[in-house]
């Protein structure tokens, strides 16, 4: 069983929550993060929340092979969780080279350093966006993949690289987790989602409207073929995502090769349902207005989470109310996010 886990992107939203979950289960945790889209303050909050320190944290870009190799040379790393990547769909259309360089180039650099140091256990952060504008719901791991933007392409391309690496290096053990829409925060109120600038994603936007940082939520379209016309997504509590990674680490040794799993709840929620649930949980109604559809958006994305449940005897446990309550607690206590 792995004892020391290296987490790339460990100061980010999902990374920081996963570090807490790993520390709470006795793992030694090493963080590698270049902080281009995360705050170093998250690292102190990880330790505070978990009640245990990280073993080490390095400001290193995963593409910097020499610096990454130094980290691997300084620790006995048993497994790696690779979160470090760019993740904004809209930005990926404007900056495709940067997305391929960081997401694909970073994964290749990591794989070569892992190989040099004899580390062959990896959990990879993938995305439900690889399914694109799918016609049949819910989505299983066998549903057709059809990325519609550079971000989603980079994730699928990394999965492909990992498959080939596993075919070539028989000792490799890789789990790619395709997350649906991670939201919420650690219930302790110290850790949460702290996007830079105007949030791209709906949940942090709603939370910032509720706390008074922004005036009104723009709901992108109410003419989708969904029950209330607004987009339907499978929101999953970030602590369930974190738990899913810890459980994945525990199951890396089940077999060699590459496996892919969805990480979702199986429940679809529309934008208007999310707005109502957040208003209820926060006690503050969230003003909104309907605007045009956002280019590139799809009507519905909902996971079939049964494969992971069958493989690991594990399911998500936190509902939409908990997602909203915990996101609100973090927003209320940290109206401007982490100090920068
Ligand atoms: C997208 C990506 C996902 C990526 C995630 C994080 C796709 C299909 N999904 O998720 O892979 O990991 O971003 O960056 O590319 N909405 C509003 N108003 C807003 C913001 C969003 O109405 O201000 C609506 C959207 O139209 C959508 C829903 O809320 O229906 C969720 O949007 P968002 O939070 O941006 O996530 P996705 O686009 O689903």
C-alpha cells in the first residue's frame, strides 16, 4: 500500500481537499504546485484543517523536469496524484498552445521523471468534458468520447498517452478519474474554491453573488431540452471527489494497467435548481437573469457512477444541500477568498 503520495496541483481546489483527506488517513503528503492558479495560503490551511502538516511543499512547475527530479530524489514517493493543469474551457479556446503545453507536456514530464525514479502508481485527473455533447444519459465509461474544446482534448490526449505507457511498461498502475462538476468546500470553512478574477463556473459565481461581491448571476440559456430549460449537470461535493482519490490510491494495486472511472453522483441538477438550493442553504436569495446560451455549453451531463461503486464498494454521500451549505460557509468566512 502506498504510504507517501506526491500531489501535483496540491494547492488547487480539488488538490487541497484531497491533501486533507490523505493526511486524515495517515498518508505522508508532498505537494508540488507552481501557484499560477492557486494560493500558497491554501497550504497552511490544509495543515490546519487536517491537524497534521504536509511532509513537504515545493513551488515547482511540473514541466520543469530537473526541479521535479530533485523532488523525487529527496523523497521515497509511492504514488502520484496528478492534478496540476489548466482547466478553463473558454480560456483553452483562446490559449490552445498553453493548454497543450501545460496539460499534455506536464503529464509527459511527470511520467518520465516517475519512470526515472521507479514510481509506477498514478491517479490522473480527467474530466467528463471528454464525452462532449453526448446524446444518451447517463454517461458510462464506455460512452463515446468526443471532446469539443482544447481543454477536453488535452484530457483525452493524456488518457491516451497513459494507455500507451501502460501497454509499454507492464508495471504501471494508472487510474484516470473523469470528474463531473466538483463544487462545495471542506465543512471546516478554511478551504474552498477561490478562483482568480471573474469565476467561470456557476457555483463560485452564485456564492459571490450571495455574499454581495457580484450583483446578479447570468443564467446561460433557458431554452435547452431540459425540464426547466437550463443546463443540467452532475454536481459532486469536493469532499466526495477527495475521498474518491484516497480510495483510488488504496485500489491502485488491485491490478496493473490503465483503468478509467467516472466520478459523479448520478443526479442531474439544473442551474435554476442550484440557484434555489443555494438561496435556501445560505438564507440569501440569489438574483439572476436569463441571458443567451454560452457558446460550447451542452444541455446535460450526468454520470452513471455504478462502475466505481462496483469496483471499490464506494459511493458519494453528500447531497446538493451539503454542497451549497459548505460552499456558502467558505464564502461567508472568506468573502475575498484566500489572502493573496
Ligand atoms: C466545465 C467543463 C468541465 C470543467 C469545468 C471546470 C465542459 C462540458 N465541462 O464544466 O470539464 O472541468 O468546466 O472548469 O466543458 N452557468 C450559468 N452561469 C454562469 C456559469 C455557468 O448559467 O455564470 C451554467 C452553464 O451554462 C452550465 C452550468 O451552469 O449549464 C455549469 O457550468 P460550469 O460551472 O461552467 O461547468 P461546466 O461548463 O459544466
